[in-house]
C-alpha cells in the first residue's frame, strides 16, 4: 500500500507538530487541510503546499484523504469523528479524544462497523523510551517495582473561554495533561487496578486546575500522578524498585531515560527523535495497513479506563 494520506481538520497550533511528525514518517503524507477561517486555512495550505478546504465538511469528504487528524476543540471531537468515519476516513483524534464513555462506545461502534481505525493521538504510549523502561522492568533491572511518580503541571494562562477550562467539554487538568501520567502508568503496569483516589483543586469555571490521582495496581505498584493547568510543577516520571530507580524528564515526549541501580551501575538510553509525534503516526499507519480498527497498544478499553479514572469521584 502507498503512503496513508492525512487531512488536517483544524489548522491550530498543535497541528503543526503533527505535520512535523508526518514529515519524518515513512508511511504517511499530508494531503489537505480543512478549517473555517478562510485566511488562516489558506495560509496553512500554502505553507505546506497541500489542498485546502475552507470548511470541515469539505475535508472529510475529500477523495485525496485516507485518514483525518482531528485537532479541533474537545467539544467538537465526537461530531467530527463520526462524520469522518461516516465518509470512510480513518481517524486520529487529539487528546482528550472523548470524555464520555457513551460517546466513546458510539464512535468505536461506528469505526468497527466501517472497518476503520479510530485512535487517540496519545504519544506517550508509543515512545521508544517508554518501551525501554518496560524492557528494563520486565528484565528485572529494578528488582521488585514499588512505585511510580509522574506529573505534568504547568500554568496554561490562556483565555478563560478556552476549552481547557470548560468543565463540561473535556476541560480541566486531568483531561488536558493528566492523560499523560495516567496513560504512562497504564502502559507500564497494565489495567488491573485495585483502588483509585482522586483529589481536585477546582477553578472558577468548575474544572480541576490541579489534581492528584493515586492508583494501586493489583501487582502492588502504587502510582502517584499529578496534573495542573494553573501552576508550574512536576514534569517528570520516576519509577522505584528494590534494586534501582528510573528517571525520565518530560516523560510524555522524552528522548532520554536513565536507570540508576543501587549497585552503582548507571545506564542511559537515548534515541534520535526529531518529532515525538512520528512514533504514534507510524503505529497508526501500520494499524490501517493491517485493517485494524483499534490500536493493540492504545485500545478502546484503555481509553474507556482513562475516562472512568478521570471522572471518578
């Protein structure tokens, strides 16, 4: 099969990083963009020398698009996931892809019925450093693993009408950036969870500005996970075991990870990574070519678990 032709739905800031990720892909190419702002969308198309549609509908109906990358505000995700699938397009959707389990089921039901891939753009699960950490753990380099600490805390300081502050439509720190430490912990330790505890610091809009989640896996591993959109804070992951510990600065996009063993041995793994987006893009293309409707790594069940954890009381 030739390269998968992606259409960009929403020429916003994050979409430029997706385009960069595609530029390093061996299996994908950008063919068109769709947006509602005529000048912005036209300028975007000229910048990347791609086709232009000055509405969203034109992009999802475009016959030179195999897959749609949705970079719209979270409140629009469900509508345009469904419309993209209805027009025979595979879909990669920015996080939070969906924030309601019923909506998730509806979208995946349609994807399965159409034989199309639906996947969240969750880069953390597909990084080479993530796979290296899992390898070190599986090979026993940490001994028995006791705990993981991970956080993504920053001061967004955006306009209060931004979707990130919208408590009813996927806003708040947990859905915005808490998905990173949560997905990272699940990628390493699985989905068998014994207990969940969440505390939230509410903002004026009703969304969580800061949140802390503690998970206890049935394996005994304790996960201490933090997120914030109102204050700067922790931006790393640490994993502790009986024989050593692991450090990952900026774990959601890291290209370097260090293993420190208590016997004095230190090992550092570094990968050449011009774009952290490329890994999940390549994975999605492989899934499409295999005829898969969900990623075997970031499954529908994982997406559902993350929604249930974030919305748990």
